C-alpha cells in the first residue's frame, strides 16, 4: 500500500510487538528500538518516514531523543506518553513533536494518527505552491526551513518557522490560538493554548523592530496576526 517506514521506540517489548503487528498488517514497514541511544542511532541509519517515540526510556528519555533528532531531521514524531500532565504535552510540542498519544492507547487510533500525520506531511511536500514568503527584511522559506531576518540566517525550531510562515502567508488575518494549534500543529490541543503564546514570544525576540512595514501583533481577547502596514 504505502511502505512508509516507521521507527517504533519503546522499552516495553509487548507494546513494540503489538504496534509492529498492527502497522505491518496495515502496509507499513517497521524498525524497533528499545532505548533512547538506539532510537537516535536507528533514526540516522534507517531514515524512517515517522517516529513513534515513548517518553520513559532507558539511556536517553523521549525528550532527549526528540531534541537529538530535531538537530538534523524534520521527520514527523508522535510521542507516546503514559503521563497526562499538560506540561508534558506542551514540552513535547515545543521540542518539535508533531502529535502525541496517551497510553493506554487503541492500536487503531495509533494507525489513524500516523496516517493523518503522514498525509499532512505529504500534502506539505507535494503542494504546488510558493514555499517562501517575503516581506521587508524578512524571508520565511518553508521548503528549506530557513528564516532570514535583515539579511541574516536565524536558527529557528521547525514549529516556530511553521507558525510564522502560516501567519505571514495570510497577512492581516487574525487567528485564534485554537485555530493555530489546529492548522500549524495539526490537531486539537484540548483547549490548552499556552504553547502558541510561547512560540509567538520566541518569534518576537527574533523579529522585534526589524521593520516598520510589518509586525507580529497580538489581537487582545482573540489571538494573533501578521500585520502588514
């Protein structure tokens, strides 16, 4: 069917086997890693299309693995977490995860989420659209994940770049935090929108006072917009 390659990372052999069986039955190929160091090694070696990443791992935990992978790769990452705290979900997203699934999970839900993330990723890859927006002293290139501010390349995490690209692609349009979570992160974040505020704050630190022709504006009580004067 698709032969997408999924890297499954979990120290529980039963969970790995269950996921492997379900995914292979659905046409995916799989690689299994049982600790964090192996996960980083296998991601680099096998170049998977998506990583299913448990948080509680030996050697390196899921957060550390996510950080390491994000240094070199934009591969989609779905975090598997037995922890339900909001803090964990926000941290995962800020480190560059694309989605998260809480344990215990329904295997069919995992397969559905993987397909949804792969579909979004492929849509982004294949759309015949301009993958760069330009304004005075600002270039946001979503193809190469590059942010150029006043002629200088600025090191920017993937989600920050996707957020500014989304806002700048729709100048003067106001988005609520929930809309941004849905359209940039790609799933409903159960009403917790602090992660958007954190990303906007970090973007502002990079973009403040660069140009008087545009700005990243807070619309009080509503959300945010990329305002072009």
